[in-house]
């Protein structure tokens, strides 16, 4: 395939910074370089920046994809020195100092910033990915939403009690913030939003299981906040299974702690692995595939290449690796952008990066959240309010902030969710007899999620 240089033929003597990835880190870096006398090219496989922390709300029909995504071109359009390229990066030619794209084109750089994030790791069981999608992309969030809603539709027309029970069971794998938020949101969807919308099934009897292999959920938070989150989830009817690993996943359900649980929807929120940026460079990575970087975010042994966010590994002041959080990526992007400007235009050395913890948070259903600021911690409705304010503030533009605030207020007051559309991953309808065409199913469900298991048993 011919190799095309995608950058305009430069009579341009300005230094050229190429940023791969317009997530939290890449975008912050580009914004910091906006309006400077540096030519910047931002490359992303998508034409939009995605606000990943609210993806679970798309998966549970609370928000639409467009509410949490914004075109990269629009965000950066006010900076004439920034060019945006939509393309999939597949490699880096370090000797030629150029980035290689899937379509065969190349983009030369003077300095290269790798901000390509991470994806879910299935611990060697990549075949599970199709059955148990992770919450990292809009496509997956839409698939999960379609699956969840379609399963209720199919349960409504199924004449088989066991099948109904399976269709109305959701297993969320991983008790970190993503799993906790997802499990709470699915439980609310079933218990409140869908409660009165069906005639033959009772959505309130839907089972939601949160499975965590470790001894407790929210292990990255202080213990009391983890216990609080568990209690709140259990109040919502979520069955929290700790100390039990998922051993197998099939389209019919999951094997957890030696026991097979039939389930219509399985969502993966367990391990993550970094993007393959380390292998593009041919440098050593850590166990999660992250590139260990120097304190100034440069890649050891790769001159003029930097990595940040989820794809980089750097220890914080306490010696522990910085967590894979949007605030880490964002702060690193801002820091590196400012540092590159000073370095390229004024010849100053890059300063070491210092992370300022603005608080780690997870929402646990309506009006409850946990917030960990290090020395201080919060839980309950005030933490929830703070969570909402912070997330709305971090959305990229004012219109989105208004839209999301209005939708949250409406949902808070009415329990309704506006995005209940089945638009993807539509399974074929089930050809089963409806046993009771009038009124709710004659044979009542056992409302206990596991009659033989105590709720919350670890
Ligand atoms: C469900 C969920 C909830 C979360 N909630 C929170 C939260 O509440 N608070 C918090 O602080 N953090 C949260 N996180 C973590 C946070 O989203 C990540 O730490 C953050 O997105 C990392 O930013 P990044 O810039 O490194 O990567 P990303 O934001 O993932 O961006 C990577 C970008 O690179 C692009 N890209 C990747 N590969 C290529 C390629 N080969 N070619 C071209 N482009 C490419 C992608 O399209 C993407 O735009 C959550 C994560 C998940 C999955």
C-alpha cells in the first residue's frame, strides 16, 4: 500500500507535536498547546471525545450517547494551530519519527504524545468479550442497553418460568466503581423505571448480581465507604457476591464460585489492560501493558516520545502507581502540554509531574454516593450531589451540561429514563406461547433472588 504523508507539505518551520488519542489526557494536552506557535496534530480513531465515566448511564437508558460525546473537531476548532485526523494508529516508526495509520498513511512528528487509554482485559478469556461486553465504548453501551431492554421484552412473552428468570437476571462482573455504578443503575431501572410498564412480568423481581473476586467491593476506597456502598446496593436489591471469581461465561449465563447462574445480560467491569502503544514503540511494559514513564512523562529510551493517562505507568508521591482515572490523565495532559510549549519555544526542560488528588468517587444509586479525598471522605446524599455537580462540570460543553442536568432532575423526580430504545444487538424474537394473555403471569415468581442463598452473603 502506498504510504501517504497526511500532514500538509510544510513550508512551516514550527515544531510539530502529534498527539494520539483525544480522550481526557490527549485532549487536555492539545488544549494546553492551543493558540501557541506550535503545529499540533491530534489523531483519534473516533471523531468524538467520549466522557467515559457516564457510559453506564447510556447502558442503562438514562442518557443518550450524544449526551456524553462531543466531536473532537468542534472542541478544538477555536485553535487554528491544531489539526484533527480521524484514523486508527497501528504503529510507530521511531527511526523515521512518524506515526503509521491503518490506511497506510503516515504522520511525521517532532514530539509524540501517546494518550491511547486502555481497554478491558478478560484474563486470557477473550471469547467472553462478545457475551459480556465491557463499558468502554459507545457501541458496547448501546449493546448492553439493547440486551437489557430486549430481555425484559422477551421475558414478557415467554411461557417458561425458568427462562423468564434467566432473562431477568443481570450479572455485573467486577466490584470497582464501574461495577458498583452499573449494578445500582440496573437495579433502579428494574425496580422503579420499568416497574409498571409490563403486564405479565414484574420487573421488580429482576435479579442483579455484582460479582467480585476480592474480599470486598470498592477496594480502592477506604473500608467504611466500601461497606456503605454494599449496604446501599443491597437496599436496592442487588446481590453482592464477594470472594467469588467468575470461572466461565457462556451465552446462557456465568459460573461463579462453582455454581452456574443462568443470566440474560452479563456486563464486564473487571481488569483493564493498556492500549498497545508500548508494543508500537518496542519498549518494556508493566503487567497491564502500561509504559513506565519518567517523572516528566517521557518514555525511557524513546527520545521525544511521551505517554500519559491509562496507557502510562507512573508512581505517585506515596510510591504507589497512580490510578487509572480521568483526573490523572487530564492533569498529565495539561502538565505535558504546558511543558512542551516551554521546551519547544523557550528551550526549558520538562518539569516532573505531580498529581493533585481531587477526590475519587462512585455513585451507588439514587441519592447515594461515596467520595474519597484522601484525608477526608464523604458518603450519602451530599456526596451524591457533589458527584453530580463534578460530573456535569466536567462535561465538555455548556449545552451538554444543561441537557444532562435537566435529564437528571427529571429522572430524579419521576424515575423515568428517556433513552429506552432498542436499537442494536437485537436478538430474534422468541417463538414461545404466552401463558397468560391477561394480567400478570399466573404463576408468581419467587421474589428472592436466590432462595437458597442469604442476600449479601460473601
Ligand atoms: C465505565 C468507566 C467509568 C469510569 N469512571 C471514572 C470516574 O468516575 N472518574 C474518573 O476519574 N475516572 C473514571 N474512569 C477512568 C477514566 O475513564 C480513564 O482513566 C480515562 O478515560 C483515561 O484517559 P485517557 O486519556 O488515558 O484515555 P481515554 O479517555 O480512554 O482516551 C483514549 C483515546 O484514544 C483513542 N485511541 C485508542 N487507541 C487508538 C488508536 N489505535 N488510534 C487512534 N486513537 C486511539 C480512543 O478513541 C480514545 O479517544 C472510568 C472508566 C470507565 C471504563
